[in-house]
């Protein structure tokens, strides 16, 4: 059985399924509706990835990630991205301290808000690319480098960044390299009429519900180990690879007509890894010991929608990445 450097063993499938049921229950005590959004965020959280959450203001994006931190008893940090935010405001900075007795000076590193387990990067597209890139090393390498010294970040680490799709004036679109670092792009929609009525009734009283902690940091790390050990049959791996390769307009295989017509750049190999890991996380959440083709199809939209770059013709015809992903799922045969 695989062990981490800390000597942790993976949870059993039953233990992980029970943990996730408890986690969903605690989230449901605070968040009304949005079951698809909660499930997709848990896919990314369980698979060890990061999520980009896109939705209009007022849909409880901040509350959702804060409640997740409460339910797993982890340290939560919120970073409000603004045009004047600097990289040192995120990762931390070095200061010089003087000992008044001896007169000696030492350099001390003051940690920034990135030193947490769950990080909410609120409105990440409102800050310039230089500051956006400060999260890249943290997200990918689980460390930050300041003054040539590497500082390890705590585990588990989960970054959830939000974007407002309405206001684009004064914003800085995320570079494709950073978009690719997010395992999932989760879209949150307006609640249903019944859900909105329940939201109004619950949030306008003195009673404020809270999530109880149902897991520790070690529990999450052990669940992530289990996800890595879930097997994927050859046909499942083949389907994920063909789905990613079919999204590219140019390659060693002829692309579909709609891909050549509407897609400027397709998904890279990291998308295939995300498909399999998110699919494995979905299988664990449902208590199944192996990832299936249905798992890959279910996680394809949040995995691929931010990794396809449409061209001008697609924009002129009102075709977005979401529609192209749907066409790909119909085009690539199981």
C-alpha cells in the first residue's frame, strides 16, 4: 500500500465514501441548493487540484469555500484581488529586524495569506498578470520562493479562484498558462425558485447555521491517496486521451470539421490528467472502486471548458467552449 513521506495510508473506499457523505451534509446545512457546484468543487478538492469558480455576484461563492474550510477543520485564507495588489501581498515578504541590545540585524520572512490550507482568490481577474502569477508556483509546486529561499506550503492545499463574468472593464484575463493550472472551471448559476425562497427565509433571521468539522487535514490527504490508487481500465484511459486529442484543430490526426472551424487552440496533456483524476474522485464519492466512462463524460465540461480557445468565427456565430465540449462528447465514440 502506498504511503506518503509522512507515513499516511490511504483511506478505505468505505471510509472515504462515509467522509464525503458527512462533508456534503455539512455543506448542505449552510448552502442551499447548488448540488452540482458542490459536487464539482469536491471533485477538485478530493483529486488534489484547484478550481476556478465563475458566477455573478451574490451566489454564495465565498460562503461555499469558507464553509468547506469549516467542515474539514482547515485554515482558511481569503485574498481580495485588486489592481494595486502586489505579489508580496500574497506570498509574504522579508523584513530586517535589529536587535537593540547587540545592534545585529537579521532578516525574517513574514508569511503571506497563501500559507493556508484553503485559499479563496476572490475576483482573481481584477489584478495584473504579475500578481496572478504569484499563485502559479504555490498551486503547482506547493511552495513559494522569496529571496532565493524556498518555503513549503501546508498540506493539503486547495485554491479556489472566483471570476465575475459580467464586469470586464478594468479586468485582466487570466493567461492560458495559469488557466491550465486549474483542474476544474466550475460555473455557478442562479438558484431555482424554490431554492431562492429557501435562501431568503434562512438568511434573514438571527439564526446563522455553521458547518461542524467532520475531517482533519490527514483525512483529506489520505482520501487523496485513495483517489490516486483507484484503477482506470485501458478503455477509460483511451477515451480520455482521444477526447483531449480531438479538441485540437491541428495534430497528427485529422480533426473534426467543427473543431477546425471554431477552435484556435485545443486542450493539452494536463487536461487528460485532470479528466482521469476528477473521474476517479467522482467514483470515490459514489463508492465505486474503479473509474468509468460515465465518470469521464460527467467531468469533461468543467475540465475542458477553460482549456479550449475559440476563434473569431466561433465568437461571431455565438459558439462558446461549452457548446464545443458537448459536440466533442457526441463526436468521440466510446
